[in-house]
């Protein structure tokens, strides 16, 4: 093969194996933000892309989560509840187990404050709050920026 090299990434649970000349990837390397904002797309359309690229590996295609590990985002009191708490979880991650509908979920969630921009967080949370059986209002860029600043100053 010329100078062309083929690299294959295989997702294995929370990490990845890289076959080729590159070093193994850390789980954070798999969290690829949706940085391209296509003209004419709504925040919810952009949020769906962020969900598919960033959230879906843990929370699943239908937002049902993984029993005992990753909580469902479908009809979730965390998603439909207070927006500041939800934004804080995305920015700071969550290391404590959570209980939803009597079931405990204990897999830590990484912080996305360095992975996603405020607009991407607003878009993905607006998508989640209006899909998967959730019926809550959208999250604005200003809300995310405000919570990020509050957390930064703590």
C-alpha cells in the first residue's frame, strides 16, 4: 500500500482500540463535538447531531440508558427538571450514582465543559428536553454561558 494508511477504530465499552500506527484512544477522544453549524438548521436539529456523536454511546439511540450503569434520558426528571442542574451535570460531569424510578445508575459521566461549546450544550439539551418523552422548554445559549460562569467562579 502506498503511503496511505488505514486506521480502524473499534469502540469497546467506555474506550477504544486503535488498529494502525496511532496510539490507543482515551474515552474522551471519542467525544467529538458537532462544531459545524449547517445553515438553516434549528437548534433541535443541531442538538440531535450532538446527541448522536456525544451522548448516544452511553445513553443509547433511544435514550433508554444501560441498566445499572448509564441512566435513561427518556422521560427523565433530570432532563425535564431544573435547567441549571441539567446544565451543571453536562458541564461538570456526575460522579455520584443517581436514582431514577427506583433504579440506581452508577457509571460516572465525564465533564463536557472542555469538549462542547455553550451553543452545542444548549442545542443538545433543547433536543433532549423535547424528545424521548420529555416535555420541557428549550435551553438557551445565555443560560449555558451563565451557569458555566457561575461554576467557573466557585
